C-alpha cells in the first residue's frame, strides 16, 4: 500500500525490497491456506486392505488436489522469487555504489530484473510439476518439494537457494566496500556524509535481518537432506525392535528422539521462511517518510469526508 501511494519514492535499489515484500505476502498466504484447510491439502483418503477401512495418506507424486498445487506455487515459487529479488537488490546496490550508476540508468534494466526474478522460479516450478516431485508435509499442512525425496530437495530447493545466496552476498559485500570507499572520499573532501551513513546503516540492518534467517533456512534444508535417511532408518528400527506394533497402530506416544529432532527442524525451517519477510517490512516501516505519507493520506481522507458532510 505504501508503494502504491508513493511509487516515486521507491526507486532502485530500494524498489527491489518492495517486490521482495510482495513475495512474502504470497508465501504467508500459502501457510494461511494450510491452516484453513488443515490436512485436507496434504492428505488424501485411501483404502486399507487389512482393515478394509479408509485411512489418510500423505499426497505424493501426481496425487494432488488443486489446492495443493496452489499452495506449492505460493510457497515454493515466491520463496525462490524473494531470494532473487534480494540478489537484485544487492546487484543494483553495487551498480549504484560501486559503478556509480544513476537511478534512471538502473531503472532502464528493470525489465531484465523482472525477467530473471519471475521466470527462473516459473521454470523450476514447471519442472517440479512435470516430474511429479511434489509431496506433502502433514506436520505443517504444507505442499512443498523434497519432504520425502532427497534428490528433489537437493536439486530443486537447496541448490537454487545456495546459488542465489552466494551471488547475493557477493554483490552485497562489493556494494558495502564501494560505499565505504565513497564515504572515505567525501570525508577527505570535507563534505557531509550524514545521509550516506544513514543509508549505509539501513542497508546493513536490512542485510542482517534478511541474511540471518536465510542462512538458518538453508542450514535446516541441508540438515534435513543429510539426516533424513538416519531418521527413517531409526524410526523403522524403533518400530520393529522397541515397539513392534507401533507402526501398524500408529501409536507415536513413545519418546522417539529422531522424530523429535525432525519436528524441531521443520518448525524452525518454516519459521525462517516467514521471519525473513519481516526485514522487508522493517525497511519500509522504519522510515519517517512512511509515517508522514500515511498521516497526509489520512488527513486528506478526513477533510474529504468533512466536505462531503
């Protein structure tokens, strides 16, 4: 809403943050969808031959309801897009600070930024749907990629995120070094650097608020990738040796350490997906211009209402 109200204020590099915030709005919509429909999104009814009754099974492969595809699109597609907009933010920051590009020159390349940020996730999403790599997570009611398939998790989630993360951090580092150099030159020439220092602090805050949750998110995916086999083998051994009837009876009340670890990392993983979006909100909200613009808007609406009366 702030961007629509004052689009001229958010020029590149800052405009990339707005599109990142939009991505996290859709990601949160995917989680709300899972909360609203509970396990109906990730589970389907199947017939149990032994008991001759219907049981709920987690959706995998091509066994998915339309809501599952919608949720996958909201969470997976916009997760990748948000990382790409962060990369574009750092790239444009480097172009402005390091190569001395103006706002107008960067804006001329905006169509290429949109092409990269929206098309690459779309291609990966299409590949996932065609290869039937979708599966559900009944713990969080989320349709995602790689919940049961390590190969899909590695190539469709971990690989792209690490690539985007490394490229983004590289451009961020180059931009910060260039900005420090510009600040040093201005100080030597006796010019004020207050505005520049304020901008550097805001960029630094945003980078920390974004990079820390993103790092933890990637770490959770990596841990899940390399520990899943251990969890699955441990659970099978637990069922067969310690509690022979637990698997069939679906009695999970026992103290199973591996399953607890899996649940903990899943909760942290999904939390980091949402927490990262807070950094984009802080960038916009922690600004005097944002507050003043909204105050002006509310005053204008108030005056309009009084005039109408």
